[in-house]
């Protein structure tokens, strides 16, 4: 009964529009209010909020955010796009496919879906519209492809899942590589089908392709080299055991500054204070949510909520396949109404006993959870990527959401493959 009251209070805070960090903290207080024997007092909540942030792995979050800000201001996404467009810009759907590939690579820089949409969209949407592509189609494609930013490592949601589950963040990073590529491939297939059906302005594409080729291969490689090297340094260092994810985040900030200031000269020392302010504005709400959601997880554990829910779900669904489908549907729904960070921190302690009882590897489940919640970036009413894409183009959120439906369908097909073919997630971590 007390668990029901707590969840009811939580959903009530969501409905009245309370900021998620504040709402989760207030919800924790209802546990002791409904049951005076519960030690979840205001003093307990505050102390645990402080200790929740005293975690070494959490340092990676603001550092990756800062790195992403510097890279975005340094115009790294344009360098990546030009490199891929050099090779496939003349093919059918070559430039839309280059946008998806750029999102894959930029995800390995920013670790954030909205940041990927902002950086890649600001550069690619005007270009593709000028070359004759439908504006709403391109905007929807960028909005959905931006979801790859939280699947391709480094990924802030994977850091949160590792923190909540106790699993290796490095293993989660590596586990996200093949699923991210699979999702990107599904998006590219739809983009190819769309362009094949609706046609392209070949004259404009030929002119753009010729302009790129005037630089020659070595010119494009020289221009893009430092941007292409970024994911190699970050992932190579983690996968090679040279650095931890947190240390990789430190390196990414230093590397972003060196490349943007000295190599591309698109960022100045005088820009550093404003970049720090932007990163702080982005990271502070995330850290507040982390602290309150961690306490919420501890309160639920004290109330034995994870075990109760796990027993209820396992008793209700005898088939593992059906139960995994139910979990996927629930995560998709949560992604529509809740931001990724609190969803992971709140739901991971609840679902871990369930997936453990089913024999599902926690690393594999971490990928499933993040992919589900990534779809929430492009589904109303939260749909952060939709709002970012709308701000870039002026197209209404609902119109972008409608045009995103086929891309989301491709995302869902990839999700089902990832869910029921575990080696896609576990092959690289088990090497």
C-alpha cells in the first residue's frame, strides 16, 4: 500500500509540471509521511543526496557535456559530414545517409542526443534543403538520428545505468557500438527507400559533389582528420584498458580544446568561460536529478518495491518473450513522459531483479533500456530532440513527430533485433 502511495505521489508531481529533480525529492518524503517507521526523513534525504554525488564515475557526465559543447562550437560536425559526403554524396540518398553516419560519429563525441541534433542539424538541414530535399523529411531524420548520440559511446545514459546497476561503464560503452551501428543501418535503409521513391535533384547534388572533390581526398582527410580521430582516442583508450571512462572524459575535454583552438581555429580562449557556463547550465539539472533519483531508488529498496514488482511481473507472465515485450512497451511509454536520466536511475533497481530471474545479462539489458529511452527523444510529449529540431527550423513539433514515424518504425525494428539477439550487444564486451 505504501509503495502505491509513493508512486501515486510521483505521478502527481509529473502531472502538475514539477521539475523532475524536485518532484522526485518530494516523493521520497511521502514514504515517511505514509509510514512513520520509515527513516526517509528530510535529513536522511539530504544526506543521501550529497553522498549520491560523491562518486568518481559521475565526474564523466559534466566533462563529456563540456567536451560536447566545445566540439559543437568548434564546428566539428561539418568536418565529419564533408568527409562522408565526399565518398557517398553522389549515390542515391548519399547525403541523407551521410547525415546519419555523422550522427553516429558525433554521438561518439558528445554522448548526448539533443547535442547531436543541435550540432548536426544546424549544419546539415539548411544544406540538404538547399540541395532539394524536403525540409520536413530532413528535420525528422536529424531528430531521430540524434538518438544515436546516447547509444554510441561515450553515452551519458550508460554512465547512469552503470552507476545504478553496479556494472562496468566501460563494458556498457563497448556494448553500445554494434547496436548503434544496427540502428543507424535501419535508418539509412529507410532514407534510401524514401529518396528512391521521391527522387532527388541530381543536378544540385552533382554540383555539390564536384565542389567537395575540388579539395581532393587528401584535402578532405586533412580537414576532417582530427574530428575523425576523436572517437578513436576515447573508445580506444577505454577498450584498450589505458584509461577509465572518467579519465577518457578528461582527455576528451583537453582534446576538444586543442583541436578546436589550435587545429581548426574555430574556438578561442575567450570562448572558454561561456562554454563552461553552458556546460554548467546543462549539467546542474542532470546532477540534481541524479542525486534525488538515487535517494528514490534507496527508498524503494527499503520498501522492498523492486522485489514486490519483480514477483508480480514474473507471476503474471510465464513466457520470457512476452515479459521482455511488456518491459519494452513499458520503457517506451516511460521514455515518452520522462527524461532519460531519472528513468534509468528509478527503473534500474526495479527491473534488475526481474531480468536477473529471466537470465538476461545486465549489460544486454542496459543496452535495451537505453535504446528504448532513446526513442523517447522523438516521441511527444517530452521528445527533447523534437523541440531542438523545431527550434532549428521553425517546423512545429507535431509535424516533425508525424514525419518521424517511419524512422521510429526503423528504430523499433532494430530494438526488437537487439532485444532477442543478445550477441549483438554482448559480442564486443565478451571478446
